[in-house]
């Protein structure tokens, strides 16, 4: 591991929404050229964690550091300006806007025109189509096309292409593969590897252990808002990771229990516990 | 081709043209115009006809522009109906009752609109109450305040004001039957066209209306933008109030309520989605013209004035249906090859 300070780090971060505590004492770091996989069940707090990292939410307690310096992101724009690009779990595209306008929403290229700023549609469309094609979506050739006519996977790819384009240092992807087919998911994993190769720090959230193992260097498992395990590639098997995600209870133990029950109960499985 | 590319430069195919929602608005305008041209005859086709419907179009059009932008951003502003009389009362009161210089009276009137817009914007962005409800509340509050203020100071519900000749010629004059408001309206059309279709901020408005949360996550200052839009609509409604004082030389406490529905009608007939996210200035312009032609054409055609409600209602329904069809077509993943 390099001695360089992590690109992005959380130290003892808590996040509550009023009386609801969602994150407790989260400490995480991600280095250049490294993929941190964040695993956890639904409702574990993964999205809340990355929203805190990307300036959507403010931490209730604790610190966030970039290159060893404490940082604060009062607005999403502040995180973006530091080179952190995020693809949030839901939304991210505007169906009634063109591909070019979607791609540059919030960061529009402009042409100078005295005091008047002019949205540079040609440039926006050209870059957007180029970047989306790089992502393997070759069907998109017209930047004026409305995004509403694209498939879910194509829209997700557009959102990722946008983040890759704007994410100078950190790329955060919240369950990018959840809505995708097998081929498209494989494509996203390739993009993650490519971003890592280019020296970006990547935080990749997923449900699928296989996806995580395909790209992750470092893993953190979130259970009910706390880090339940933090380990590096090769330190745990696929089964162990799945067990951790299931809430710490080992799948193997569960199976042994069921078998033990069946032996003493004439081969009947135990009644389902509620 | 997307609806927001007002400056489209590439070859526009017939098919792409047919998919633009403004095309429906243009057809609607042509049909309505021909209908009244046939019934109204040469008088409607000549200067008297044009001046009468353009004068109506200018007043409602000045308000329809910002109301349209707000609708694209997913918000409604009902309070315009009480800003018009509030601003004209302020201007007439200062200029007519207190003899303040015209410029002071005008700026105070416009200031009333900006302030109410700011209040609307703050209430909408700081709470989770829908803007429809917030602005209805603000409308009644402003109505009450205007009435109370007028009765308290003047002891009456109307105040008269005779502006100086220069002010009169800039804001309240008729040239061959055409009101100077038409020029104010056309100037504002250019300003709003720039804002929505040329400047980068237009993209923010579409994005906010398309998906507010994503827009915020993308770094777009959604609250500031929403507040600015409410202030624009307050300003424009106040401008209409001021223009009315200069034209009719008096301010009334009542009146202005018609602008609420009429501006929304112009905007929807112009192809703006009630659900936000899409629309265009050209469409709003066409919608306003269509509304005004129906509104005035009735008299030239010698029809029962009540028929205008039937026609406007039918136009509105047709527009809502066709706008919705546009949205469904644009968002269906059925790929065109
Ligand atoms: N803005 C919010 N206000 C209150 N509770 C929230 C908010 N956002 C998330 N939560 C709660 O935090 C918990 C974690 O949610 P989330 O971070 O979306 O989980 P995950 O992404 O791991 O599925 C959930 O119980 C959710 O209800
Ligand atoms: Mg989530």
C-alpha cells in the first residue's frame, strides 16, 4: 500500500436525520487507483454514506478528508469541484431533455458572447455522443435525441459516462449494475477497472458479491449503518462475504442448524421463524 | 429533435417537426385564426382586429412567459392574480395620491411584485408545501392587504393617477389602436427566449422540472433558481399592473383574477407540460396568440360571448391531450431505428 494520503477518507462519521441515526462511526478510506466496494443489505445506509461523501448530506459528526486535509462539501457542487463525481442510485437523467443537455446538466459548456453566455449545444452534443459511445452505447449517434427514448441500461450508461467524464479524482457509483443485464453489467465492471487503471479512486456500491469481487481491492460491509467488516482483496472468500452481508449470521451455520433440526424431527424442516 | 432546442440549426426533417409540441400549437393558432377570419371578415383581418387581439395578448402574454418557465420547472404561481392589482395600487397611490415622481412610483410597483415573488420562492423552497397551495395562500393575503391598504389610505377601492406625458407614452400609449404593452411583451419574449433556450440557465430550468433531486445532486442551485423564477413572475405581473395604471389612469383593488387561469391556459395551449420538464417560448407565444384571438375574435364574429369559453375549453383539452401524447412518445423506450 502506498504511503500517500488517501484521496478521500471518512473519520468517525455519524449521520442522523433528526432522531433517526443512519450512520454510526464510519471510518473509510480510498486511495488512488483503488476500488473500494461498499456492500450491505437494503437500508444499511450505503446511499446515505455516499450522499454524505458527495455533498448531498452533511455529516452530523466526524470528519471528511481529501489528500489528508479536512474538507466540507456544503453543496453537491463543492464535491464536484474537488473532482468527486457520483452516480446516484435513482434518477440522474432527465427523460425530456436531449442526450447533450443531460450529459452537461449543471456544467454546461458556454460560448463567450460579451456579457451573454450561450449554451454551446454543438460542443455538448459532440462530447456527449463521443463519451457515450466510448461506453459501448453505439446506438446513440444524435446528441439532440431525447433521453426518454433510451433503455434503462443506456440511461445508466449515460449517467456513468457523465461521471467518468467529470470525475477527475473520485468516481462514486451507487448500485450501477442493479438495473442492468448481464452484458451491460460486465461493461460497467470494465469501466470501473478502466477508471482504476487511470488512477481514479473508485467507490463502488453493489449487492452482488460477484460484481464486487470482480473489481474490488478493498471491501467494507455496512450493517445497520455501521462498518461490520473491512478487509482487502483475497482475505475473505465469496461465501464469507455473502455471510457478512446477510447480517453476520453465517449461511453455513444456518444450514447446519436446519440439518440438525431435521435429524431430530424425522426429517421435517423447522417451521419458519418470524 | 428536442423541444428545448430553440436554436436548432441542423436540417429539420418533417418528421422531427411533427414531433415538436409547438407544431400542435402552430396548427391550433392557424385553425383558430382562419375560423374567426371567416366569421369576422375584413374588420378582424385588418388593423382593428389585430390591435384588439394583440392588446389582449400583450397583457396576458407578459405574465404567461414567467408562468410558463415556472411550469417547466414544475411549479405554479397563482398569486399573479393579486400581484397585478397590488402593484398598480402601489404605483397609483405613490404617483397619484402622494405625488411621487413617476419613476419612484413605477419602481415601487415593480418592487411589490419582486417582493411577493421572493416570499413565494422562499416559502416553496423552504417547506414541502406544493407551490399551488403556497401561492393561493399568498394570493389571498396580498388581496387582503391591498384592499386594507387602499381603504386605509384612500378610503376607496380605486385610486386614479395621471402620469406625465413621457411616462404615458412609454407605458400607457396607444398607437393606431396598438398598445405600447405589445412592445414590452415582445421585448420580454426575447429576454425569456434567451434565458430558456440560449443561456445555460435554461438547461437548469428543464432539469429542475425533469427531476428536481437529480438536478440538485448534479450541482444545480435548484432553490436559488426556483426563487429567481418566482421573482420573475412577480416582476412581470407587477409590470402588467403598472402598464394598466399608465394606460387606464387608475388602479382598482379588484381585477387581475382572470390572469391566473388565462396565463395557465396560454402556457398549456403553447405545449408546456403541466407536469413540468418540457416547453418552449415559441410555444408559449403561440398559445398566447391563440388565446387572444379566441378572446377577441368572438366579438368580431358576432357570436355569443359565452362561446369563447367553449372554444377555449376545447382548445385546452386538446392541448393537454396532445402534450401528454408528446410526453408519452418521448419517454417510451421504443427505439426508432
Ligand atoms: N432523508 C432521509 N431522512 C430520513 N431517513 C432517511 C433519509 N435517507 C435515508 N434514510 C433512512 O436511512 C436508512 C438507510 O437508507 P439508504 O442509505 O438508502 O440505504 P441503502 O442505500 O443501503 O439501501 C433507511 O432506513 C432510510 O429510511
Ligand atoms: Mg441505496
